[in-house]
C-alpha cells in the first residue's frame, strides 16, 4: 500500500502524530501546501482486505481526503478549542524552523519535529486518488474530521 500522510494516535512527538501536539497548544502558523491524509485504521483495513483477497503485486494509494495544510490546521485547532492559525509560514520561516529543529535535535538528542524534507513538503501541493482502493478493495475511508475528533480526544485523555 502507498498511504498518504497517516493520522493516528501514537508517540505525539514523532512523525505525523506530532501535528496534533503542535496545534493542541494553539500554534498560529499554517503552510501553503496540500496533501492527502488517511486514518491509520483505514490503512490497517486496507492491509486486511488485501490479505483476505490474496492480492499480489498491486499498489493501492490510500487517501481519505486531500486537504490543504491550512484546512487541516483549522480542523485540528477546532478539535482542541484553539483559535485557527492566522499566519502563513513563509519560505524563509520554514527554512529557519527546520534548521532550528535540526540544532535542537542535535543538542537534546531528540528527533526534530520539522526537517528539511517536511518543510519542503508542507509548501508543495499534492492530490491523490483513492479510486482503485474504493473499487477493487471496497474501501470506505473514514472522514478526516471524525478521525481528528477521535485522535484529539485520545491526545487530551493521555495528557502528553
């Protein structure tokens, strides 16, 4: 499978889960790009369907919805009762942030929240089609709004 950006409950300091932590505290910046997003439970469902149907040597793009990063940020801040981000992260700011994160990661021996690659990705626009997964696997992707509600509630509950 080829999942787009996976949203789920995991280590809130790593990978795509870190975005929940970022917006839970009212982060005021958004980026200008767009990408596909998929619920981790949909990824598991697709893998189970592929296994059950014994499908081999095929690829499936897994995307629940294509969203701009601004729309995603708005949904996340809403889920956490925060104000929607109002400041566009410019090119120079994203370049500064990934460099700062690299230095911070080095000194504190932690994984940076933003890397050169994620900063570049946040400024690019990519849209994906889930047509094959819908038709061949019979997938029914969860709405990203509902996924965000579930994972934001879990984030609040675990209090990390």
